[in-house]
C-alpha cells in the first residue's frame, strides 16, 4: 500500500480556500478532442495549478469506435433492396469508401438519402443505413443533421415508449426467445444513443465557445442536458441488463442476490462485450468529469478498470488501457482534493505504464501520471520530488510530440523551481 507521507494542509491554504480553488479549476476544464476511448481532456492552468488535473493526452484508444461505431456499418444482403436502391447504395459507397483525400462525403450522403430508407422502417438493414448516413454527416461536421438522423434511428427502433423506459429494452435483450433482428436492433439503439450523447456533448462545446463571445452562459445548456440524459439512458440499460443477468447466475449457483455485481468480465452477458461496456463507462465518466460531477465519474472509471482486471491479464492492450484509466482516476482525486488517492492511483498507474514503454497509450498515460504525481508532491511541499516528476513528464511529452503537455509540465517545473 502507498501512503500519503505529508499532510497537504501544511503546504496549501485553508481547506475552504482549497476547495474553492479546486472548484474554479474544475469549471475551467475544456475537452477538446475526446472521441476515442481514453483520450485525456485538456486543461487550462491558473493559480494553484497543482490542483488542476494533468495534461493533454491525444493518442488513446479506439475502443469507443470499436464498441459503438460498428453498429453503423451493417447494410445487410443486397437482395433486400430493390435494384435502383442497390445502385444508389453502390454510388454512395464508392464516394465514401476511399482514402481521405479522395472521399466525396456530400455525394455519399446524397446517394444514400435518395435511396429512401423509409420502407421497412425498423428493418436492421435500413436502420444500419440510417446510422451510416448519420456517421457521414458527423464526418462532414454537420452536427445538426447528425443529431436529427440519430434521433430518427432511435424512434424507428424504440418508439416513444422505448425511449422513455430503459426497462423495455432490457427485457428484449434478456429474452432469448425474441427475434434475432429485434435484439440486434436494440443493441444498435444502445450504440446510437451513446453516439447521440457524444454529438450533443460536442455541439455543446461549440455552443459554449459561441456563448463566451455572446455573453450568453445558457446557450449550451440544452445540449448538455440532452447529452446527460442519453448517457444516463445508456448506463441504465447496460446496468439493468447486467444486474439481471448477474443475479440469474447467482440463482443458478444458489447464491444470494445482490445489487452490486462483481464487474468481473466473465460475468457479462453474451450480448455485452468488455469493449462495449468499458467504452460506455469511459465516455460517460469523461462527460461527468467535464462538468465536475466526480461522484458519478469515479465509480464508472473504477468499474471499467474492474472489467479490464486492472491490467492483471498482462497483455499490452489491457495493461496500457488500465494505466490510462488510472490516470483519469488520479485526475479526479486531485480535483476533489483527495491527494492520498491521487498518489496511489498515480503510482499504480505508472507501474503499469512502465511495462510497455513503446506503446503510445502507455507513453501518454505516463505523461499524465507523472504530472499528477508531481502535483501531489508539490501540494505536500516536497518540491524536490515534484521537480523529478515534472521533468519526466516533459521528457516523455517530447517523445510523444505533445506540445501542450510540455507547456503545462514546464510551467509546473518553473513554479517549483522558485
């Protein structure tokens, strides 16, 4: 066990002032590029910047893409479509499935929209097409149409009742007698809802930049509320499905039921993969962290870490993903002034990150974790130790070509060098 050696209060102002500084730092968080599984948000540094969570990590993992984007790639057998529709689908595909410099996204959207996905409104090959059109709109940066298409897809699959009550979808997922197409569509709706939440979150960030110019703090509030609503809907579906499945296993083993399942990956139902669940937990946790709701974010990060077995499988992917999650937990601990927990998560995460020094995710988490550990030591007035950590963060940030991380770590180093 790692213990915090010095009381932070010896090095900082009163607890009330510390909490106020933490709150101000938390409100300055701005996520700029989180659309992969574990991309670190970026932060601004102000006074008392040891309390500000660490640095930008830009590489991260494509688990969100793997877990939740695959739902948009299914079109079904060509025989399901009339000949004129097949021609349009082919034209759209030829415009879309090219290298980035040769893609013609507007042409792809135009062809696919003309294919008229209204017939067989909720057939899987049609909902797959709607999802693909939404994804292309997103690539084009057209968030308004992205939201419109994702909402359209959800209404096709769920109807108004299903969107209001996640228990309905849980019953479909758990009932193996349900038609395969219906269960497949329900999983697609889960992925779509996650993407819708992400898009609302992205649109809120755009609106927030505009509201700063227009002095209108409420401009982004609707999108933030919608993002929160859809993240919570996804979490409810996953958690209810998992808990029901877990308790079914408990009954089979003649063990007592529980409201706190183990989050052992072996206990997940077949229709929920580790990648899907950890992706959702991470995306939602990052959203809640952005809005300083660490009481929601931290349990989600911890459960995601449990599903990855905290890197105990020894695989490069599992180890480095776990180290990135620990860097987020260290951030949250710094932001909530829980410096002993921040130290523990940072040290545990570094032990994992050092195992695969050539892995980009381990390298990026190493930068974040060393910065966090430096922040803990700085708070404890252990400036010699803090300088060691900040210097390491700078050196590895150079390797990863992360200029923002270098800038923040250099500022921190200069601060403790005085």
